[in-house]
């Protein structure tokens, strides 16, 4: 079971929402349990982590990045990697379980890139860094796999529609294929809202558009990774994990090799032969087994508190 929460980010005063696990009632910073913070990828929200949060026994938090889920998008001109990191930091600073002790930071896909940026800026907050199927190479805006993606319409997208057909049409006009939207409806990323037949989308196409233009199409990935390596390369307590999909991975081997070269003693790389890009969805049991081990291993450093 998870509970929705909302805080006001220190960046642009936006409302940023997150899902907090409530498997235990002790919200004191004195708890000995390790804590995990999850960051989702493109076309997603904290909803993607719900089953994972339900299956781990320790406290966890899953953020809705700006524009996604129930978080505000704000002015697109303010959308930067620093702003995304500030949103995460605002969640961290708002809760005693995250304020006082280091936590396991898990990021999937674009969330992995945000997690890298966060760990580069706040290395003292992190007891273990888990990057799920994301490398550090630059990705051009034109590499967006959505054909004929209409960025202008993506930026003006309204998340609440009078009915499902209206929402489907809006996604179609941006360039999203209908089968992708159908999948989101089945998974609960798009759902009926209220009692009048309206539909809400946790997915915000502007997040995809802005991430490609401001985050992916830059050298932020390699810059942050090099900074992380300086912090963690010789660490005896902080471990970094790269989890790679065996089928349809977005990671290129050359980029993975670069990541390994930066911190050969600290980085652990595992490939899941039958796993797709969303490892926590496609090979959930194996992913959970590994994550629980990572969390348990990070517990000793967690107890030390922040540096």
C-alpha cells in the first residue's frame, strides 16, 4: 500500500507529488531500516513503481517528476536538469526518513539520468545508486523514437480530458501510436477521473519533449558520471549498479564500457537476458531479488547517517 503526498519544490515553487510506502508505521529518522527513492522514466509516473514498493519490506518513496503523475509542469523555460534535481531534493528534505540518513537511489531510463545528476550533486545523500537500463551517451532530439513527434502540441498538452476518445485523439495528434495509449490504459497510466467520465493522464508528452531537448541532447550524462566516479570510485560503502536489459536495451556497449572505465572497482553491471527495457516490469521477480540484496547491503552505510 502506498500513500500519495505532495510538497512544494524549492525550484519554481511547483507542487511535486510522490508515493510513500506505508508498510511500517515508524516515520522516525531513528528507524534502522534502509530507505529507497525511485525515479521513473519517460511517459510514466510514480505509478510504475507501485508493485515494487508493495514487495519490499522497507520504506520507499517514488516521485512524480515535474509534469508527470500529479506534479506540476511549470514553465517549460524552467525545465532543466538542475530543476529536476531540485525537485527530488525537495522531496528528500521534506521527510525525516530521507533527511537524516543516506538512501538507495533507483532510476529507470530517463529517471536513471536524473539519478546520476542527483548523485553527482548530492553524493552524501546516497548509500547505493541503481541505474536501470540507461547509459551516459548523448541522444539527439531527432532520435526520439515517436515518429513525427509534434513538440509544440506536446508542450500544450492538457492532462484532463472530457472522455477517453478526446485523450486518445490528443495523443495521436502529437504522434503517439494508438497501441501505446491502449497499453497505458491497461496499465493505469491513463484512467477515469471523477464521476463524470473524464479521463486523466499521468503521462505528459512535454516531459518527453523537454527531456530530449534539455537533458538527453547534451553531455550531462557523461559529465555527471565523471563527477560520480570522483566521489565513489574508491568508496568502500557506496556501490553503483547498472542493470541492463537483454532485449531492446537503450544502452550501447561503447557507453557501458566508458561507464565501467570510470569506476571499475565500484560499478557492478548485470544484464538480464530475458528482460526488456523496463526490468522492474518484465523480469520483476529477478529485479526484486537483486534490489532487496542491494538494499540490505546498503543498510550498514545507511546506519552511518549522511556524511
